[in-house]
C-alpha cells in the first residue's frame, strides 16, 4: 500500500522561491507582504472603477500598477531577506485574482472574447484539480515556477494595453495588447503543464513508485 508523506513541504519540487527559516515564515507585516495586501485591495477597486463607475482611465491606472508591482514584492522579499510562507501564498493569490477579475470584467464589457476567457479559466480549472489531488496525498501547492511568473507578468501587462485600445480605439495598442495576451496565454498553459507534471511526480512518489518507473 502507498504511504502518505510525513511532511508535504519536504517532498515538494524545487522552484524559484528560496527556502526560508522558521522565524522568517512567521513574519506577516513585512514590506513585500504589505505590497501583496495592497495588490489584493486593488482588485475590488478595479472592478468598481471598470464595471460600476465606468472610469476607464482610472481602471487602466489600477491595472497598470497591479501588473507592474507583480515582480516588486518578490524582488524586495529576496533583497531584504523577508521571504515568508505567507508571502509565497499571497503573491500567486493576488496574481490569480487580478487575472480572473480582469477576465470577468473584460468579458462583461466585451473587451476580450469569451473564448479567450474560457481558455484561461480552463487552465485554472486544470490546476485546481491538480491541487485537490495533491492535497489528498498530503501535499501543498507546488512552488511558483519562473515560467508561470513570466506568463502572469505578460498577461498583467497585456490587460491595461487592451483596455487602453478599447477606450481610445488605438490600433497600435490593440496589436501590442493582443500580441502580449496570446503570448501570455501560451506561456500560461505551458506553465500549467509543468505544474501538472510536478503533481504527477509527487503522487507517484507518494504511492511508492520509483522515479522513472512506468508502472
């Protein structure tokens, strides 16, 4: 019979987030965490500005700030040695909320077609199912992969450009925005496939299969 891992965090695959000490993991009010909290607050602000107030210019500013600050919290965390477990959870949470909120709002306002939204949501569904399987075997979410961060950054950069194009009817902005959006979508799915491969390897390890075994 298969064994459940004693501690999930010891068996998680390696990623681009450096390991942290136990006292660092207990930090909450660090500079990078405060930036992540501010990014989370920007999500409802954007939704209000874009869907209720119809203040598109202000919504573009909020999206641009939220997108450009995506890398800032991680950079500061590594620079100041303030990496924490809470930060590792907050950063991807803020990224996903920004992407999902923007997709829903853009679809409602017909800035992007529903097919594009469905393609991104399908990737999130795939990862959600993978996380449920990992949780069943005692594992937490795998560390953030650099490819996933790159895809997220590109998507968050594309959204304000697409909104600008829809507001100002700028052809050049539309071409740039959609170029970034499709590029980000491809990388987003590529990162999702890598996460699934990591999940499969963890599950096989938990079930007692040696690495590289086919049965």
